[in-house]
C-alpha cells in the first residue's frame, strides 16, 4: 500500500493557502478595520459579471468609472426572470485557486468595499427548487467572533422524515454551508429526507478568534449543530431519532467523526487533563448535559456518507496546533470505529479517480478498518471526477462538474440514506 503522506502534505499546503486567501471580507469581517486602516487606495474597481435569467440592482449605483470609494456599503437586490428562482447573490475576490465567492441566498446582500470585487447573481430554474422550503441562516451558537449557522431544506409537506446533516469542506479553514446547497437540493428531491447544511469554526485563527480553534473545537461545533437540529427537528418536518451525516473533503472527515466519535462526547474537555479527550457540543439544549446529548446521539445517528475525506490520525497531525499525537488520534474516525455488534453505523464512501488531494489508499484503509469491525460499508470510486465534485458555486464550470458527477452520486447517496434511516 502506498503512503498517503505526499497527498496529505499537499492537502495541508492547500488548506493553508486557502485559509490565507479566503478570510471573510464582508462588513462583519474582523479584519475589515485593519484593512481600512492600512490601505493607501481611496477607491476600488468593481466588475459586474454577466448575468443570465435575472437582473440585479446596486445601491448606491456604481459610478461611471466603475469604482466605489473605500468603505462604501453596497446593497445588492436580485430579481429572477420568469420561470427562474434566485440561486445566490455574490461577490468574488481573487484567490490562489481562482475566484473565491461570498454569497447570500436571499434577495438582498450587503457588503463593504475594501478591495476590488466582482459582483453578480446566479439564477436557477424554478422547477429545480420548487420541491422544498428553505430556512436560511439559523444561528445555533456563537463561540467566537463568527455566528455558527445552518440552513434547512424541508420537502414540501415534510413530517417525521429522516434528517441528513451536511458538513462542508474547505481544508477546515474556508467556505461555509452555502457551498453544499446543490447536494441539499438533490437529497431532498424524492421528498423522503430533510437536509440541514451546517457551518463551523475555521481551524486556527482564520475566523479572527484570539484563541486558535483546534480540530476538537470543530468537532464540538458539528455535534452542537446536530444537537440544535435534533431539538428543533419537528419544526423542520424531521424525525430527531433518525439522523444521517455527510460531508466532503474536510467535511468528509467531520461527518465520519460525527458518526463514529459519539462515544467521546462528554464534559471533560479535550486534552485539559492527561488522557482525557472529550467533545463538548458547542450547543446544548436547555437542561441537558453533554452526557445526555451523547446518549441521544448514540441511538439517533444511524448512518454516514463521508466523501473524499481524511480519516486516519497520520493525516490529521498537521492540524493539531502543536498538540500531542493523542490529540490527533482523538479526532481520527479510523481509530475509534465501534464493533458492529456494539453499534452499527453504515458508511457510504466516495472518491473521484482523478482526485489530486485524497488518495485511494487512504480511503481504502478506512474501508478496510470499517470492514474489520463488521460495519456495512460501500466504496464508490467516481470515474473521471476530481476533488470537490459535490460543491456548488455560482460558476458555470463548478455547476457543470456537479451536474456530471454530483447529481448521479447524490442519487446513490440518497438511496443509501433511505435504506439505513
């Protein structure tokens, strides 16, 4: 078996670069005041991207020279053409890996001009989004500077349906829940599942938090989001006793962790005392302890579909911020798989055959570890697909990739969850 270290090193380098280049730049960003204080420019060029199937209006209007003064708060309104619905309003900024998007799924988006930006909107056929109701930006916790949110996609008339929680990727250090909306739409297509797409803190200081966030903190956010979703499941047309989890890339790791590391939920802290590595959910329902939530999740989280993720401690050591090897081990799903006779947690794994970040041998090792514990597991290699084919952005290339690979494998994932939830 080939070593996964070269791919892991590339993943670490990619995550670091993405973290440096995708920090929030809208009006709520913690770095905005520093940006305004240090730039020498008085105005920045704004480019309006070509828009199909709808229109946008900017307030204040863009000047004749195509620029806004530094610090201008711009409000963008969007209007779809007949037969279409809004996908998102966005602005994008340059990044190492191409355009980096910041989006709003509502028909109004406010942000501050602090650098050159592209502004635009994406629209989608109304029929593609007519089957669900969207609850946008539900805040479940504020453990640092960033509000932690999730979106709920409930099929029309949903009642007591299983819930699939979706966890986005981005090197644990970029993106938010909006990037998984394509998958959420596909999972709800048959009207058999509710989908909840969640956000979490970024690792290290990428959110602007004074105290760097550890990998354990991110897992605590995921458990907190699930606890909040379970508490409010009936409002979403869902059944709190039937939960599945999925995610891609970093979200692949976090979704596997959410399904496998439940026994480690507790109040003891992570690494605070020698040998103790507990995950205390960032949100706890009123009157419930971490231990109460653990017992509920042990019986409620029934299946997972982690896509092209890192599952072994070896691949997670570089993200532990100087903590011990035990800390990496504690966050590694592959090290804590329960025997199926104790707790069954079926897994559906996917990876593109042309994925340059996640190697087949890493996913295969996780597959073998699951099988050794008697767990039900499916591993689908997606012929011709690269990394992140489950992502959705207001970008025609990304949309085409999702249509080619994401749509058919989302259907397989949906069938898997329908079988096991």
